C-alpha cells in the first residue's frame, strides 16, 4: 500500500463535497495545516484520525485507503 495516496484521496473527496481544508479540519478535530500536510503526502494520519476523516467525508476507512485488503500485505 502506498500511503502517499491517502492524502490525494482525502483531497478529492473533500473537494467533491465542496469542503475547505479548514471545514474538514474543524469537523475532524485537527488543524488546517495538518490536513494540508496529509493531502500533500507529508503525513500519514493515525487510525483514529482516519476514522474521524472518514466519518466527516461519509466514507469508510477502507475507501480512504483505496480498498486495501489483507491480500495487499501477503
């Protein structure tokens, strides 16, 4: 799994929902600068932050990670 792809997925979902980084950050209880760093691939969010982002964006964590399955680690 290329964790750098999570950020662009989050950005895509955020933009298609016409949310700003600031609005997403506030709803997910993180800073706007953190969202910017996640979207640029500088930072990989923890599972807890992924849970909050997924909830705000209305998707599953699996969707944010690009449909990763256990087979991806075999």
